[in-house]
């Protein structure tokens, strides 16, 4: 099964993209709460929290060292 958000995807290589992708749903949740739609606000807040957890807290996996990455003598 594919991940909902894959932090190892090349799109998320830039830290700024990871931060914007996790904070944009939270900002939209605020807009929904202000406009009187708490249901949508909770959905976007939950998605923002999930994105923040996956992209910022856990982050991408460490690259696996291969033979190509070892220095040549």
C-alpha cells in the first residue's frame, strides 16, 4: 500500500516545500474556523497535523550508503 504522504519523494527534498506543505492546511483550517465551518476546519487541521508529523517531525529517511558513495582510494 502506498503512503498517503511520502517524505522520500523528490518533491519534498527541499525543506521549504516540506514546511509549506505542512503549514498550508493548518492555515486553511484557521480560515474555515473563522468562516464558521468547524467540520472542514477540523479536517484540514488533522491533515495539517499529519503532514507536519510525517514531513517535519519524522522527515525523510537517511540515504543508504552504497558502494558508489564510498570514497575511492
